[in-house]
């Protein structure tokens, strides 16, 4: 299958491109400012403008390019990068005669639900401009007139992440500056990036699905209380490894 993957210079998109190539697909990855990464062998890299204006056909277009949630980013930037760019990708997918458009969205569309784990039946209740931009881009995809799949990963971690929650935690641990937020009772749902890539390609026949870990949702204090001494020893080893890794 011929697959185009946008956002392949980024965290999740790169993992999807690698997984697609590993499965024997012909992968094309348009890129803009960032240079193509060296850890995605076999992927055909094309400048964004050349790809967007081109007429090459693709069986599948995976749209993973997005502006991730960051503090201080103005609403206009989320609109420009997430919403406007999605409209352009939709137009390119139509011109490519793609049999399906896969959009990598986010669990942020559900805001902060009062109970976990979340599922596709929860109402959309985004908080802030990032979440709202994801809801709007999902609507663009839903009304594009193409067969589509909307994927909503939970908080994703793994090699190559430079701005996610776990990356930030590791940097604090390396500096011996990790602070437990609140009372340590906040619940989060994490998923490994390679699992995201695998499931995205496995589940392209569904219109909408979430990518979540095991239904059990862990709390920091629960993990710590289970074996405090082992937990502290593990945190010390983690700090040492984080410092060694820079």
C-alpha cells in the first residue's frame, strides 16, 4: 500500500512511518522546516510544498502533523497549524484519490472527565485552545467526504519525545527536582508510542477509536505506597540514568 504520513518528523508521526515501512508499505513523508530524521530508514522524504502541490496517488493518508499543547501558544497558532493545515491535507487526500484519511487527534477532546477510563461515548468537552482546535479538526475530517478514521491517543510516551509529560518528568528527576503534583492522587492514562503506531495501522477500518492502556489507572501515591523502599530505590536509579542520558 502507498501511504503518506504527515508529521513524520515529529514524535508520533515518525513512529507511524517506521511501523508502516516495517510492514512493507511504501511510505512518503512530507516535511517542512525540520530536517528528515535519521531513524526512519526506508521512508521517502519530500518537501511539504512539493507534496502538497503534487498529484501522486496514495492508498492511505495519515495526518499526524499538529502543534502540540504548550503553555503560552496563542489561539491563532493552534488554528493555523491544526485547523487550517488539516483542511489542506484533506484537499490533498482527495486529489490523491486516497481510499481513507486517518487523522491522529487527541484525548484532549474530552477535557478533564470526572471518571476514568474515558471511552468514545464520552461527550466532547475540550478545555483551552488546543483541545478546541482538535475538536474542530475532527469535524473537518468527518465532513470531508472521504472514508475516515479518527484516532485519539491518550498521553503518549517513548523514545524521541522531547516535550511530553514523561520527558518533562525525566528532566526534573535528572535534576533531583521532581515534585509530586498536589497530593499525588491525580490519575493519568499513558500509552507507549510504538503501541500507538501499531494500533493506528491495525485499526484503520474503524471511524473513531481511542488508544488507551490497561483499564486500571495508576496513581502516584498508590504506586509509592505499595513498596516505599523499592519505589525510592527505583527513583534513584531513574535519576542516575536520566543524568547519564543528558
